């Protein structure tokens, strides 16, 4: 068992070393956007058997695979236009989608019905690795069947006996991962979308997510920002958030900020907006008239690279007119289901 | 050493001349009437009002103390409203250049922490510093617990993670149809309601191990409570105001007590607009009594709100240490400045 610690500079080396091991049918412990995972070449029967044996996984239980993009996904599972539309909401992100397999990976990974779970993570190290490898790799959590997943290499290794350790060829150590739950598993093979496992972010149906607590709303904020913020876009990003008092708008924005490394976001109601570098957090709760909106000087902020988030943005109809043509707009609506639970709808 | 201090972080255009801790002149142009109809501070209006009034306020404050005879210019750099801070900073730079004075930049929160030590022109009150203190800044825009170790030496040990305490009270007042600013009217109604806690609204994060505050959950639960049970008469409004205020103050008191226990510091300094609330003052006095400590409030009522006198007093201590702005041109406002 070899160890490599991931740092800012050794991405290339990690990709190269991991691919060498995968090509030889080896088993790699690898970090992800959720928990530590176990990677083997999804087309290599011996490697998959080794993985199943390591995990003590009962036969017949399917194992998902990582792919780097939609293009590769379409080679391995059937994606019709309706599903493609849905998938665009979910990738990249902490979701595993189950689709009809095209039977090009090791059959042990598929379910008895011939379906396959695929996942495009929001984790550049994996998408890069799988892209260079040019074939899917397994995406199962690095733990023995029935045990909890691991957020650090140390806790995983401590769980393993000597015989198990011998299975592992390479460990990529990225330190302690944030405590994100394993991915949400969504079955798209039937007419009605079914959630088989709840992760951090729960997908309800097209454009719609369910948050069961403020932490999950924050995670969804991170997810939405990562998904819709394209640093290469020539236009600024404007996010309009509609939701009743106490729906969790600021919690969502705090999540967005966290994704950008901004940790000190608080409610801007008292002063209408706060700026954090190129991230502007508005609260239009107090704004009643169009004149006031004009006086905020929003036009001046509509520059490439800026992100403008508006709580209560729907209150002033003119805001949309102001942003239209000048910004990429994401519209989010938060609905109250009960004390803790919220429905969150994202529209472009 | 005489210092001209300018403060335009939010909705007060304020200028003062101070010498050490003594305030020689102090002028505040309050914009509260401008913002009242909007139910909160509107940045563009604040900016315009600051621009319109700042020269007048400066000239009033310097009537007996001509700028030529002063030693330095101090200005609030943040936190606050970006467009409002800009007005004061721009004018401070211009004056410093024109009269060839040194420039001092001040954190608004430092000002609130020094507000109990601000003296009138005759040097009253004459209290001395007894460091360390636990400082609490409680206002519409801030809720912070600070370990105030020595002059100009602070460590924030707790703050709000969402709404400020004063903001939460303002929002509750708005929901009850009481207008803006909500603090004074909530205090009055709560008092009429005998400060009773009839509804026992939630106190978020009261049991968290840290010293941070959260008032967003309280606001949410208040909002949905009102939706289901709209108040039927004035007496019910009083009970609601009283219960809401109690939930906020109870949280402040319990977290402050936790801070006293953790730090072992039993001398408190209270600043910010919410510290004008007499009922909160009573609660804080009871708290320090229990811990054999002391509590200091802003020495004069005008010092609870935003003002330039407290900015000037901090500037005096900075000047004593020789801390001036080195590169004037690059001095910029920091809207989310922390201590």
C-alpha cells in the first residue's frame, strides 16, 4: 500500500500514479466531494471482483461509477432528451443517477435489472482523473459493507485488519474532508423519479430540491453557486431569491459565499447590501419604489466576474428589467413546507 | 492634542472635536426622519443626505475650534454602508490634505467600545480604565462580544451569524405594524406588558457551546406565529412585543454570562443603540451583581447611537501610539470591517 498526500501542486502526479494502478487492476482509495471512495477500473472484471471482496459486498448489489462529463455518460447509459434535461440540473454535484446500462462496464456493477448508477462529482481531481483515464471508474464509498463512510484516511485505515489492508494498492490522502453526506441516489429509469438514498441535497423533481434543515439549505447554496457560476462568462451572475421572511434566504446565500471562501456573511437588511470582493449580497426587503432601486447603482456593479445576489429580488419587478441582457440570471424560490422543511425551486 | 472626527457609517452625519477623552464639540445630523418612511436605512438616500449635510456639520463642529488649530483628522473606515462611509472618508482626506493634518482611520466598533469613557468638555465622568473588559456592541447592524484586553487591543469572541439583535427587534416591530425604528416603541410596549414572557419564543443557539448569536430562527418563528395568531387587540400586541424582546434579551444575557464564565472577566462595557434600552440595562446590572462585577454604559445618551465623539476618543489613543494612515490615497472604506 502506497500513500500520496494531495497538495496544490501534485495533481498531475496523482492522476498519473492513480492511472498506472488502475490499469494494473489495482484498488485506490481516493477523496471526493462527499466521502473517501474506492476506485477500480470499471471494465476490469478482476479489479471489480477484488473490490467486491474487499468491501464484503453481497453479490447482486450494484456499484456506481464516476464519469467526467455528460459525453462519456452517454456512452455507458441511455440518456434520452427528457433525462438529459433533468440531468443538467444535477451535474456536477453530489448525485448518483440510475439509468439503463449499455453494458459496456463489468456486469457485476450493474443491477439485476440491467441498470447502472453514474455520477459526475463536483470534484476536479476526479473528473480530471477519469477524463484522462478515458473510461469509468467505480464510485463506491471506502468502507466495508454496512459500516459508516470515512472522511479521513486515518479513520479508514484504523478500521481495517491486516488482510484487508493488503487489498489496497494506493491511497490518495487529501486530509480531512468536509462532512458531506454520501450522494443522493436518484432512479431515473421509471416514469416517476424516485429517491433511493438521501444525501445532502435532495432532488424532488425537475428544478426542485427539498431541504430538511438549515445545514442542507446551506449545502444547496454551495451546490447552486458551483453549478451556475462560470468564471469564464463575460457577464456577471445575478441570483434572485424569492422566499418569505424566515424561509432561509440568508442561509442559502451563506452557503454560496462559503463556496467562494467567504465565511462572514450576515443579514444585510439593515444596510441593504454588503460587498465581499466581487460578491454582492442585497436585501431588498426595505425597498419599496423603483426610484430607490435605481439609486442603488446596481448597473455599475454589472461587470464581468461580479456575483450579485438579491434577497427579496422579486419584490421590485423592475429589477429583472435592469438585469436582463446584462447578466446571467438564476431565479430561486424557497417555499415553506413546515418548521424545518423547505422546497427550493431553481429556474434559469 | 485636538482631533476632528468624522463618522458617516450609516444614517447619522456626525462630526466632533475632541481632546483626549474630552469632547469639545459634537454635532450630529440625524437622518432618521428621512429613512423612517422606508422602514429602514436606504443607502442612496443616506449617501445623498451625508453629502448634503457634511460641510454644514463640519462647520458647526469647528466653529470655536478652527481646523488650522487642530492636530489630526479621524474618520470611520468601517463597518457600515459602503456609499455612506465613502462620503466621510473622502471629506476627511480632503481636509487632511488641505490643512496638512495627519489622518487616523477608526473602526466603528472600537468607537462603541470606548463610548463609556467619553467625557464632556469638563472631563466628566472621571472613571479610569480597568482592563480587561468584556465589550458588548448591540445595535441594528451589530451584535458582538469582544475581549477588550487593553487600549486598542480587541478580540471578537462571539458575534451574530445572521441578524443583528437590533435588526431582529426592528423586524418584529415591522411585523407588528409599529413602524421604524422599532426599538423604542418595542421597549415601551414591552414595559406596558410588564416585560412578561407569555409566549416563550425560541432562543436559537442558546445551548451552542460557542458565544455566537443567531436571531434569524426567532424571527421566523415569530412571523409564523403571527400568521396563525394575528393579535386581536392592543393588549395582545403588548404581550407579543414583550415576549419577543424578552427572547432577544434573554439570549444576550445568557451568552454574556457564558462569556463571563469562560473568560473570567466580570467587568462589562456595553455600547450600541440597543444599550439605550433601560430594561436591558437592568438585566445587565443584575447579571454583573451575580458575578460581583461592574457594567459600564455609554456615559451620555447620545453616545448609544452613532456619533463622532467616540470615534475621536479612539483616535486620541491611536495618536498616542503614533498610529496614523500612511498612504492616504489608498485608504478605502471596508463595509464588513471586523475588529
